[in-house]
């Protein structure tokens, strides 16, 4: 599906969205009459410092508006822009700023939903799609936190070894099915059915509800993540009580 097809299916009441290079931003009207903010990176382009700071600024302006309307983040990108200029500017800080802006929006009562309809990888994927409260995808999307050749360079393991691990452990493997199995993607939408009701179902989830660890355990992709996170929270609570009474 093209971006125009997706927007038409999601917002039959119309939308007002502008594109500046690879960035899109605007707003739309939901079928129930409510407002939703739109922003994202499209056309399979890399996410660089310039794009990250613009997107983060948009998110901050939305939070400042106080309307608590949901935010839909459209994602079809390459990885982060690995240019000397962006690295010298401190690209990692720009990406983390964008991720924190999205996390802040969710904490301030905006439902943040990522819609992965194309590709995305590495830091660009983490700072956009995975930074939203709920990530959904359309069939044909192809995410990768790190591709196997890059993973081989970092881990010093051979491609054959990593391929074997990827077949046995979804955490090691790029691709839509593996990201669903780990719980990173909440659901893959049915592109043969109307998209607006599928978005409405996601928006019914309360802000701040992060169940990726639980989904990963249920789907067998991350068996220990939720359990370990719960233990860390419990230990932190004990430590805090001890500090208060110490």
C-alpha cells in the first residue's frame, strides 16, 4: 500500500498533511470526530540529525498544545544517516532526544502509535517506531534493529553462526515475523479490511500501557524479559522503602 492509500483508509473524513523532504506532518479527523496528529519519516530515507530535531520539535509542540490528542507516527525509513557530518553533530543525541520526546508525549496523556508500513533499521527504528507506546505494522514491512552483516562485525561471529541463532532465537533475527514474536510489534493489521477500525481498536488502549515484555513471553520470542523487568521493579520498590525508613 502507498502512503496515500494508507491515509485514505485510516481517515475517510479527511486529513491535512504536508511533506517536506522525507518528513511528513499534519493532522487528521478520526471517524468519531476526534483529532489525531500525524508525523513521520517516509520514502525509505535515512533519519539524520536534521530530520530528528524537526520531528522532536513537532512532538514537543503537540504536547505544549495540551490537547492530549493521539499521535500517529508513520515509519518507512532506512537506518540512521551514517554520514561524517551527522556523526560529528552527535547524531545519537538527536535520536535519543526524539525518542524521549515521544516517551514524554505518552506520559503526558497522548496515545502514541507507530505504524510501520515500509522499512526501518537500527537507530532510526529505535527512535521512531519503538519509541511509540504501541507499534503496529502492515504486511510487507521489514524492520531490523540490526542486520546480520552488521551484527557479525560487532559480535565477531560468522554470518553462518548468526543465521543459525536467528532461526532459533527471534531476538537475533531481522524481519516482521520476528519482531512480532518478540512483542516489539503489537499487531500486524489486515490490509484487506478497513484500516480505520483497526486504528480505533489500538487507540482504545490506555496511555502508558507497555506490554511488550508480556507479549514477547506469550509469543515465545522473549521468554525472560517480562519476568526480569518485574523482579527489577520489585527490588527497586524494596530499596525505596528501605531508603524512606532508613
